[in-house]
C-alpha cells in the first residue's frame, strides 16, 4: 500500500528522477528459497511491478523502464520461457483497464518480433489502447539486448552514411541517441537492481553512462512501494556532477 504522506514528503525535496529503470532480479531464487517452482517467483513478482508503477506514478516519475525479458532469457528451459510468455500475456490483459484508468501509457523496446504471436499481439494491442494516455510511461524491455541495440543503431547510421544522408563527421551523441529505441524517453536517471547483484546484464549499455545505481539486497518479489521510495530518497542525496566539478568545490 502506497504511503501517500511519505510520497508527499519525498516530493518536497524535489529532484525526482524523470526516468527510472529496474532490473527485476531474483524471482527464481525467491521461489527456490521457499521450495516453490521458479514460475511462482515470476507470478509473485507481478505484485512488485504493480507496486513500482504505483509509486512511480505517485511521485511524478515520467518513465519507468522494466527489464522484463532479455535476449539471453530465451536460453532458459522451454517450459519456463513458455510460462513467462503466458504470464506476460495474462498480466497485460488483467492490468490494462487499471493502467488506462491511471492514465498510464505503455511502450516496449527490444526485438518484439521474436515474441510468440499471442504475446506479441497482446503487447501491441495494449500499447494501442493506452497510446493516448499522458501520465507515467511504462516501458517494457522485451527480448532486449543492449549490445544488439547498439549494433542496430550503428547499422542504421552506416546505411545513412552510404546513402549520403549524413557525413561521418556529423555523428555525435545526439545523432546516435536518435537511433536508439529509447530516443523518445531519454536516458535513465536512476537504475534499481534487486537481489544484491552488481552488474547491468546487457541492459541499456549506452544509456546508463551517467545513471545513478541503487542496489537492493531484496529479491524482486519482496521489493515493494517502500523500497522504491527508499531508492528515490537515496537518489535525492546523490551529487550528480556528470564528470564536472561543483562550482563551490575547494581545490585539492
């Protein structure tokens, strides 16, 4: 349950991240610790997704990117992959009405065409239904690979160079960003990773250059509203210099 008083208290500090990304890690280990099938951890993790969406919306976060399914996840057992795709489809169908009511818009990045037809169709239908909403953007990373995204962007730029649409000297950060799948939502200000792991797992490799990291020891199914708010408070305490020196910094 979202603590609205705490939300308002946090908002008074200002400096709410515009874009928060989450690596939702630890579903399988959460289930194993309880003697359950891994799929039960994924099901429980849906409650944490709801919590994160609720907290992000309440705080005024503009974009919430969720690392839902990586390109490497296809190598998992077929039964687990099938269960995950089924869970994805069931979840978006069950949640779409509430998301619409809360003015949430849905987007997706990754190789969406690699998804099974039912899941791919369900995702696209949900995106279409919520397209006109103007509140929080929930951005699902599905069959996503940071390296493949970069390679795809390079190929697009190379094609434009060959066609004479752009010169090599004109290629800079802005041009490269315009060829990434996140071009409409920008880089994350804050990355949250659960389960205590200190790695980015091929996620938003270009976009995380100056992102603040928050590592939670909790498995994703245990990560709820209060944990999200704690991550935001920690972000507010950070001094983000982007490689520069503060004007009031003393020499030395």
